[in-house]
C-alpha cells in the first residue's frame, strides 16, 4: 500500500471509509492527508485529518476509542482508501458504534413488524371475527395452540436438517406467529418477553 501513488485532491486529502474488520459494519467516512496516512501506516492505528478543525487527529486520543488497523485497501482509481479496523469503543462522537443511520423510510424494522403483528393478534382475540384462523385458535384454546407450536417446532427442526433456508424461514415465521398467539391467549405482552431477554443476554460480553 505504501508504494502506490494515491491521488490526493486539490486540498491534499483523500476520503477514507472505515470498516469493522470482523462484522464489516461501515463505521465512518473521514479524510486523510499524507501525514495522517503515514502515521496510520507506522502506528497501525487510525490517524485522520479534520477538515473542520484543519488539523491532524489520532482517533481515540481523547476518548480512548482507538482503532487498531488490520488492513488498508485502495480503490481502482487510487483516490479512496478503506481502513479495516478493530474498534476499541464507539466510532461515532455520539456514542454510537457507527456514524451511519438507516433511512427510516426505507428500513424494515423488525420491532415494528412484531409490534404490528402483536396488535393484529390482540385485535383478533378481542373481536373474534368469523373465518379467521387466529379466531379458530383462540376458540379452541391453549391445547390446540400448544399442539400447533409443537408441530411448528418440529417443522423448524426438519427444515434445518434439510439445510433449506427458504423452508426454515417459512417454518420459523409460523412458529413465531403461533407462539405470539399463545402469549396473547395467556395475557403476556411481548414487552415482557423483551425485558426477559434483555435481563438475560443484553450487555453480557463474556458469552
């Protein structure tokens, strides 16, 4: 990398994409000048150039959120750099892991899908509309719902053993749905499940 001819712009800078080396998450878009580039090569830590402050800066020098550079790549035109790093703390000054956010209009929120499904199941439970499969399950009660959960769990296992991602996705969705029907039938909101999961797993770094 240090033998190539980087195409610096008229201000002597080159854009730098910083990416997590392990999970490939894009962390930051920043800039380097020649000195920052050379210091990055020598120290194997991220050095950048701040266009707003017009000064060189060592990522994490004040916050402690340094980045260990695993590899450096350049694009085909040699006018952009990709840093593959192991971050030691959040990349963004806001405290987020990445400086990038999803466009809300485009993202499919998993939590919204589950929330909407929970509302739909609750509405079926309250109104019991005729011809609805969900109504049928609520009418038959916990024995029927439990039987369906057992059947769907078995189908999930079979799909996994068949190494069929499409089949597994389909059967897993069926299992989720029937489990949510059971929770509604028993008066347990999804929020309590989220809280239980969070109390067990979120924040644990040793597992």
